């Protein structure tokens, strides 16, 4: 008799009702990702830095001509509504000027259809409210995530124990950070045993302080001769009150014998360790500081107190994570395959830009192979050539699709981190302006000789007006990063701020001399001319950026689907697997959890 998981959604993937099965959805998704040249251009073939370095520019060169008027004439938020929310079937009945072209409407329909659904229903109608002492340090977004994921994991773990006939002994949190999730799960009413795996000792130290404040741990007790301690404290400068070595020197100066100094605990309160006492029926937390390089958890398991009195065979664990960055999500998912003690996984990923790449550079030339993505971002080439077996894609199906596999470069993966459905008018205007400033500055760099064009092969010819193809060259990178807030108040302030940073900050010494030579005498009038020349084309940039972020909904769907397919392919080990939403998109847009249950 087969025992079903009550927590399992009806569909293994939250795909559109346009598809009758998961296989039909997957095949359509992979076919679109490999055959839509426009999708490939918008998701990996555009880099904002080179937006204005060619004439007539990337917008005119690559966006279908029948789309261009509509895109530049439509207000950014109106365009966003069209992409994300408007009823496209109703648009088909409208005619006249100002209507989107049919081919654009069809593209929007395709992206919507192939994007995984993001609507959310809580795992239970009413979830326990996080106690104030447990919610310490959390913002509103984190409270939402921890509240809902704790409830989800509690229900899932009970389901796994019922179906497998064995209680889970631990939950392993990959990339626990400040351990907000683990603290909630270890506290009533859940009372789970948590293994918090974190690479940064500072995060673990901060998490232990929060454990003390929440009542899950106690501060280590100090035993000292208070009278002698106060004498020592009175003899030192207040600034040295927490310096153990300074206190020892002061004690010697007072004539205190070495053996007496040894009996005085001179550690500051901050240096006292958190102590954890296991109690029957209550949750617990164990911290393991480890930088994982793969999914092998043997080094983590060997450090558990549990293995001091039990064999590893007795362990029954589930790997969990809220927003494990990059490959850490892959490690969490793979851990069920590689570790006998991991019996289930529930992983919510994020930071897709930090994923590595498994397949290496393509052996074919895509229609929109933007050379900009090669020298402009050295990491694109470096990461691609690593051929990291831990990277994207995980599944055999995506890795070998059409005998070539599907690749997503860092630009595509970075755009998948966007949340266009949550953009507001004010926020979108701010980052469109920042991107516009940076793109025009790159043109100034090119015109002034700070950078030069880099050609990537024989000329692909010129258009009728003698303009060279923007797909055969890029420009040298100049990485500026963020500037002070006041630098974004005007284009002139931005240019001045960038020049100052590049010529005075030691981190940018490779640029300082050439920038000083070429731009030290640039006038406000010149800067104003550049702004005036390109300002009418700002709408081109905002339209492309909106299309890129919207199209990248399919990139995220592809990444998540690949993780599901990986688990599905492990049919000798995995009993069931699925993907579903666990957060409200408006609160936390990376809201898809990948779940796997071992046989």
C-alpha cells in the first residue's frame, strides 16, 4: 500500500494550466529557451554598459522594429503593467494607435505561460506568531519568511516521518547566517533539533548572542574573586576594561601572584560562550562552522554531539534553507543523494548570479552572441571555462538538451534575481536613472579614450548607414560600483563622483592614471551636452531593462525546474519531489521551494 504525502501539491511544478503535464511544460520551457533568439538576447545578450557605445544603439539594432515605437512611447509603469498584469486577451479586441504590436503581445504571452506560477497559500490557515524574543533582529520580510517556512517545515517533517515510518532527528540548515529559521524551529511550538551550518564565524557568534536573548541558551557563568577583580578594574583605564591582557598586566602591577591571576576570570562578557542544555521534549541548536565545497556532509556530521552516543545510521535528517546563495542550494539538494543520513530536502534558493557554470563556453554561436559579455565581465569567461561540476545545470536533461545543453551566463542569472512584479514607480525611476547615468558615462569613457573598442572576430558588416554591428565588439570594463547618495542627484554629480572615486580610491589604481589624463579637464558644459544628447533615449534603456527583468522570470523558472529534474532523475534514491511557493511574492519574491523525499 502506498502512503501519500499530504503536504504534496497536486502538480509537481507550479506551471500554467495551459499545460496538461509536467513533462509537457518542461519540454516547452527547454524548447523556448533554446530556440527563441529574442529571449536569448534579452536574457544574457544585453549589458547596460554598452547600451550607447554603438550607433544607432542596441535598442534599434536588436529590438524588433515593429516593437520600438510602442516601447519608447509607453510610460515605464504602464509598460510594466502590460508585461506583468494586463489582460492580454482583452487587448486583442482593441484597435487604433497606442496598442502593442501583435508579435510583442505574443512574446509576453509566451513568457507568462512559461513562468512558474508564484501565487501563495499558507501551509495552515493560521500559523503560530513568532514570540518577540525569537523575532529579535528580524525585519518584516524575515518575519514573514521565518513564520511561513517554519510552519511549512513542521508540516513537511511530520509528513516525512509518517510516510517513512521514522522520526527526523535533525534539521540541517545550509547557510544558517544569524539562524533566524533555526531559532524559530528550535523554540516552542516546534521544538526541533537544528544543525546550523554557516561559513562565517561572525554570523555564528551573532546567532549565539540571539540564542541567549531568546532563552534557548545561557551565557557561560564566571567564577571570580569579586573584591580582587574590582581592585584590578579600578586601576585600569576604562578603555581597557574589556582587554584581558591589559587586565593581567594591571593585576601584576598590583602585586597579585600569577597563581591568583589564573583563578580570576578576566574575560569580558562578550567573550563568554553560549551554553546549551538539552532537555527532553525541547528543541536544540548545534552550530558547525564550515565552508562547504560540495554536498558531502561527513565533516559536519562528525562534529555533532548526537554521534557521540549514536551511530550515523541512527541519524534521520532533513536539509533545509531559506535563500541559500548560489551553489549552496545545489549542495543542499545533492546532500540527499550523497549522504545516507539526509532523508529529505526543502531548499529555497536565491542569488542565482553566484551560481557557477558546468557546461563551459558553447561550441556553437548563438544568434545573439553578445561579445560584450566576454571581455566586459571577466568572470563570465572565467566561470564558464571552469566547467564546475557543482554548477548549473544540475540535471542530465538540461545538461544534454539538443546535444548541447542549456547555458545561462551571469547576466541572465543576475536578471533572474529581479522582482519586476514588485517594482514601484519611485524605485524603478531611481534605478533606471542610475543605469542611464552609467551607460552615458561609458560613452564618455569611449569618446575620451579612457577605454577602447574590443573586436571579437571578422567584421559582420555595416548597415545601410555605415554603422558597424554592435554584436562584434564591446568596450573595456571600468568597474565603478556604488557612489555616495548625493552623486545620483544629477548626471554632472554622478560623473564628478565617478571621476573622484576612480582617481583617489586605492582600490581603483588601475584606472586612476588614464582617467586623470583623459577626464581631468572635462567641463560641466561637456557633461551637460552628453546628457542632453542621450536623455531622449533614456526610455530605450528603461524599456529594454523592463523586458530583460520580465523575460528573466523564465530564467528563474528554468533554474528551479532544473533542480526539480535533478531530483526526479535520481529515481533509485528519490521517492518523490516537487516545487511550490512558500512565501508571498510581494514580501519575498524568491519564494519557490524545491522538495525531495528519499525512498
